[in-house]
C-alpha cells in the first residue's frame, strides 16, 4: 500500500539515499520504513473563484515526515507538475536537513499543482488563502510551520498568516516563516539560502586552496536562491561565467555582470532577453569548466551522464536533490575528486533563518540583520565542521556523512520517545 501511494522518481531517489545510510549505520530492517514513510500526508481539493467568474478546482498537498524533534517545518511550492511522491521526498530531505543543523523540527513540505505565473494577482491571493484554509486543521505553530518555496514568496506567506490568524481570532505570526519584515518576518531571511550557498562554497574553496579572486562559478537557477548565491560569490571576488534559469542560459568565460543580471531578472521575472549574445544550451552550460558549479533550480539535474562530463572542482547544491544517486556513484568513481557540498548542508541557510524567525515571533523580540547573519554563519560552520570531520573519519562521501549525522539524530529521538501503544 505504501509503495503504491508514494511513487515517482524523486521519492525513489530519497528512498535510495536513505537505504545507503541505513546500510552504513546498520539500522535494523524493521525500523527503516518507520524512518522513511511520512507520519501524515494530506491531499485536498479546493475550488477557487477566478477573475472571469468561473470556478476552477485545484489539488493541494502537505506532508509531515515526523514530529519526533518538534513541529514539522518546510516550504510550500506552487508548481504545475508536483505530486504527493515529490512532496514526500522533499519533506524527508527537510527532516535530515533540520536534524543536521540541530534544529527542533521535523521535515514538512506542501504544494499546490498550479503554474503561479498563469494566475492574476487576485487569483493567486484567492488560491493562497483557500489552500491555507484547507490546511488549518492540520497545521499550527507547534505542529507544522510553513515557509516559501518555488512559486511562493513573502506575499503568499503574509496571506497564509492572515488567513490562519482570522480563524484564530488573534494574530499568529509564528504559523509561517519567510513573511515580510513588517508582519513578523526577520531581516536576512530573503537572502539566507543563497548566502549560505556562497558561504559554504568559500569554505570549500579554502579547503581546496583555491583563492576566490582566481575562482570562477556557474549558477543554474536564478530565482531567490541562485541570484543571492551569485551575488554572494561575486561579492568576494569570484567571477560568474555562466548562469541559467527556465527561460535562458548565458556563458562567457570573461565574466558576466551579476548586478545587471539581477536587475534584469528583477524587472522581467526571468533571464530571457538579457542579451542576444553569449547564449548556450542549458545542459551544455553545466559541462563548462569552472571552480564552483551551483545547481540552484530543481531536483535530478545532475544525472549519471552529466556527472561524467562535469569539469568543475566544487558542486554547491543550492537546490534540493539536484544530484541523482547514480550520479553520486559516478562522482565517487572519478579520480579527479569533485568536492560535493550536499544539499542538506549547502542550502540549509533558509531553514536555519526560518528557525530564527519562528523564535523571534514566539518571543516577540526581533534581532538586527547583522545578528541574524552572524548566527547563520556560525550555525553553518558547525555543520560544515561536523560533516567534513565525519567524512574523513569514516572514509565516506560528504553526502553520506551529512545524511548519517541527520538520520542518527532522528533515530535517537524516535528511540528515546519510544512507540506509543
């Protein structure tokens, strides 16, 4: 039954990754399904009144992987092609990410099957509010705390918070994170994930004895994460030589103007139209030589075939699950030692600062941006040191080391709490 409910290539990828860790940690067979499958999976359908006065039906999801360490925590994405298997896989990865960062959360994830770009502003608001209304029986500041993801943003989170608060009769800012600062959001949240990607890329450059001023980078995906990663890399002297999103890809070994790219994407919502020169096929872009390759778009971008062709020194995984297990095996067999910063470490900046936002909302005491970013970098440094040391000690990949730390913490919490009769 479980195998028929949670299916698809993304879920199978999460399952395969956990199997590797379960074998590595010698987790008993009868405890593996308990670790893998979600505690709760919610599927809803709901009508939305469109601007032309017709009614359209949408399907929404929310998965809470486990609650052993605290409330579920994770983003909500609006994307045309999502299903319960993909959402479950993202919740599973969020579990290991939160545990690795030592946050008091279990993994959560949600979404609506819709292309948000096809919606008019009022339709997007109606859909956002109705989705949250359907989720109210299942979420709460101590149960499940939402955040933005692909296709959602600060405004959507403000609508979520307002809808939940109207039903409670009081303002409840801690029900979501990633809100506008004026509604209980935190300074630094918008750039947190991309900042973390760049910060850890510098840690890897230092580990490989590569000076940032001589380094080059290619960033795939130019949304919130990719654009801030590009800006963070450029701020310390790394030359951006390639960039892409769903609409276009550009490559210039002499370097691209990061500020101009960010300004163009901010005006138009995409990279298309930035230039008629330096265009390149998106997949070919990833094969170009560089020091840092930062996939910051979607899952399963680096497959086994592409892994054989990569000419980077470092992979900084800004996206969730950008490298398939088959690609991991190819990378392990290569003799040139590409340094992988795994997703549950590399893109953890967002959930770490989301935790800070949740804490600030609960206390109604807010921090300066400098304090937020200082705490973020110290948290990332702790996780980085643990992963690198564990990989060296056990003779395993950085991904195996990172996941082993996260899974161990969840296992210990579940074992300590035991099974409720």
